[in-house]
C-alpha cells in the first residue's frame, strides 16, 4: 500500500515539475471560451467613381516593372462589376488582381502599341488602395475584400444623385447600380464566410471630371456632401470616405471655361474634406500624377503609375482616419 502511495506521489511531483519548468500551465476554461467566442470578421472596402476609378492601368506595366501587384494577391479578395465586360469573371469573389477594367485595345498612339489583341488586362487605383490599407492596419486574422463598381463619363448631378435615404428607390441610375453590386458582393461574402461578421471599413471615390466638364461645378460641393450622407445612411455612420482631387494636368491647355470649372470642383472637394467628418481628399499635383495627353487613352485619364499612386494615397488617407479616430478599436469594443 505504501509502495503504491509513493509511486503516485512521484508521478504527481514529476508532472508539477514539468509544468513549472517548461511553462506548461493549464489554460483556464474561461480563456478557451473567450478565444472560441471571438467573432471572425471580414472587413470590406468599397471603391467606385467614373473612368479613372474604372482605370486605364495596364497589367503589362506591372509585369514590365516587376511590381508586386502583377500577381494575384492571396490575402485580399475582390468582387467587381463594370459597365461592360471585364477581363476576369465578374460578380464572384476572386483574389485581387488586374483585370477588372476596360478590355478594349486603344487605337494608336497609345501607351502599349504592341498590345493589338483584346482582351486587355487593366485596372484602376483599387489595387494599391486595398494593398495599402491591408499593409498599414492591424486587421489580425480578419479577411479583407474590396468591392468595385465604376462607370466612365458619369456625374453626381445626373448619375450618382442620391435621394437622401437608406433606400435606393429614387437614387440616380449609376448610384443604384453601385448599390446593387455592393449588395451582391456582401451576399457573396456571407455565402462564402457564413460564420463571419461583415464590416465595411471605408470607401474610395474617384470622380469629379464629368461635373466640371458639364459646367456643374457650382453645385458639386452640395451634391458631394449629399452623396456622402446618403452612403452613410445606407452603410453606416462610422464610415470613412476618401477621394482624390481632380488634377489641373487633366485640362492643361484647355478652354478657360473648363479650367475655371475644374478649379471650382477642386475647391469644392477641399471644402468637403475640411468640413465633413471622417473624410479626406488627396492631391494630384506633380510628376507622380501623369495623364495620357496626346494618346488615345485621353488627357482626362491618368497613366498607370499615376493610378497606382492615387490608390496608395487614398489608402493612406483611409488608414489615417481609422487610426486617428480609433475606429477599429470602436468596432471591436462594440462587438463585445
């Protein structure tokens, strides 16, 4: 009997020594439950606008410069739809990559005269926008998806005009189309990740040229304010909204009336960013924001390096809002 007792005592002592020496302390049940109950998340970025949001960026440029975005991004997913046919499958979740823009070959002279056969793989600022957000925010093990819809030649006053409610019933036709794509994207995310919470992280907006060209600069500020308010009614009040200014380089050498309208819209964009909470605008002056002057892509359209830079700028602007306002912490706290 004594021998059995001492044997049990020896085993017990050995186990205690192992736990003490090698840090193998037992995990409390409440800690296990807490980790198990921690909600899984999918963060979503929205990206939209007119032709420079659609983008005339070339996959060929990414390959020629050995850019990291030349390859599909395994840690960011994309859901997109455009007015037309994309290079990649639309309305489904795929790894983020080039191929979500116009596929047509542009007539000579163009940026890539050796590309003579469609479809052409192109992209807009959304690639660097999402990549910058992912690389500069601590999202933990959450997934990141960007939803993109864009259509060239569209204006707020005609195509994106909001009705001031969370309903899309009376919204402009392109704004309705955008919401439909977003809703389909959110459904696709929910289907693929049924046990995840979905939270919209923010929105990138690349637009303004058409309103200036149509001499609607005087009402652009009010229309943009109303549009941001409507987006937030639809998708949430804690909703960072970032956008770039239209660039004087897009109308260099243009008619005085257009130059004047350009400046009015640029000023409106600046005022909105300075007065509406959780918004920021980015500048487009200088050599980094080249346009396709003299080429068939058109002077109103940025070249590939400029589109990459605009997306990066917008990504940093969104990150700054989120970090300054502590929005990720607020989101996490609200879910406890």
